[in-house]
């Protein structure tokens, strides 16, 4: 082939290469749209109000609102109270670091597929005062990111942050559910009060000593320690509904912790209220309006029965063991209930005669009745 033919062949090859590049190259406008955030850069230090609107959530959970007050975040709707540590900070961080990495769709016909339509998307609005900083519709997860749509934009963007699971959490999961959170070594005394009966113990190293006026037969200090451990770390499962009848008042069973630490002395009082379902109860910490839903075992730690402080009765042929086992468990709002005995020969027992009660148990009952009546020992 002569030089002229080679030149023509090279020219044709060059044209084919250029045509191929033009055919497969993504339009410049698409690349720009995929890599440019359709919202201004977020200064997270300015954010002091967050709203989540979730049309597909239950009616009482469709709008969640949070406000930053004196440097701390609080939920203001549907419930009112402090948020879990860093819950809102983590949310704001995600939006401050969120960047568009691709365009997932280019028409409204794809909105439902990516759950960024009005019926499914969570609309997240971050404000500084009345100024809107970020406003986006959050949809389903895509790969390791999330589908989002910005008001006024047709495109569906894929961002590099997984935020769907965060913004769809239940209201209780945003809130601080710690009723108490105290270091055990900081506790100096514990006091249980129910129906005029008071049991108070002071800490003596690793054990507990009854305070003046507290007398418990067969006191088991290990059980006192276990109860103290429970009341220093009360964690709620949920919160009472705003219109709930709490049953919490000045006469409610209560536990009081006196603590001392580098931060100073503190007095923590938790009161027990009505049952909530079969296995839970309501409780409130003094000085707060937040009413928590706690487990039955936690309720029993706030208002324990007398037997919860005692070592078991000695077994001497079965009569005492049978009597001790027959003592009824107290309800969550119970307290120091007097055991009803029905041993052999007693009501419901063989022979149907009078109840046989061991002398030491009679003495225990006598002491308890004196305390409940306010009589001196």
C-alpha cells in the first residue's frame, strides 16, 4: 500500500474512533447532575430544628419534631423529652456528609419504585431558626447508599449515606430511655417506701446496713445489693401515651437513692404507677414529667416484697419450706405484702384444720404488722 492509501486508512480509523467515543460518552449534563448536590452545603453547627414527616407510619408517629435547647436535643412531638445520646447529632452528621454519587432515575414514573413518592418517602427538613438548610425526600436503600429526591428536582439521586433505616425509626428509639443511670459505687443509701412501710439501708463498703427503724428478719444483704444494682440502671422499654392514667402520686411506692460523686451529692427518687399490660408498669423519676414503661422485674425492684430482702426460711421437714413457697408474689405496685400461709392441715390442706404456722414466721408477721400500724417494736 502506498503512502496515500495509508493516510486514507488512518483518517478513516480516526473518524471511527471519534464516532465511538461520542456514541458511548455520557452527556456532560448527566455527569454534572450525578456529581453535584442539589442542596447547599450544610453547616451542621447551625441546625437547631429537625422535622421528619413519614406518611406511611402509624397515625401517631407520622410527624417527629426535635429542637436543640441550650446545646441539648429534645423531642417535642409526638412525645416530649430528652433524646438518646448523639441520636440527633448522628442524623445531622449524615446529612452534612451526604453527597450525590449517581442519578438513579430521571422521571416521576420511577418515584414509587425508589419510594421517594409522596406516599412513601420520609421528608427530612433541617432548619436554623426559620431558615431551611436541607429539605429532601428520603426513599429506599440503593447499594450502600440511599435514594433521595429534592423538592423542585425531577431526578432521583443516589447518595453515599445509608439514612433510610435512621429516619424510619420508631419515636421511642430516638428518646433517652434511661430512667436511672448511676454508678453503684456512688450510692450511699437506698430507701424503699410503700403503704407506710419504710426499709432503708446505708452502704458499708460492699455490704448494706439497716438504718435506724429498719428491722428485717433473716436479712440477706446480697439481695439488697441485687436490688440496688437494678434500681441504679433502670432502662425503659417505651413511654406512656400522653393521655395514659399513670396512677403516680405522692402516695405511690417509691425508691430513693442518695449518691455522692465528684459532681456532688444527688437524691434520685423513682415512683411506681399503674400496670401497663400484663408484664409492664409505669414509672416516673421525680423532677421530670416523662412517664416510662418498665418491665415487671424493674417494677419489683422499685417496690420489693419483704421476702425480696430476706434469706429463705430453713427447711425442717418440709412444713417451713411449703409455707415459704406459698407466699404470693406482689404485683408491680405491690409492696411489702404479708404472706398468707396455708400449710398442712390449713385451709386447702390435708385434714382441713387450723393453719400450722411456725413460731419464727409468727414473729415475723407480728413485726410486720407493727410496722404497718406504726406501733413501736
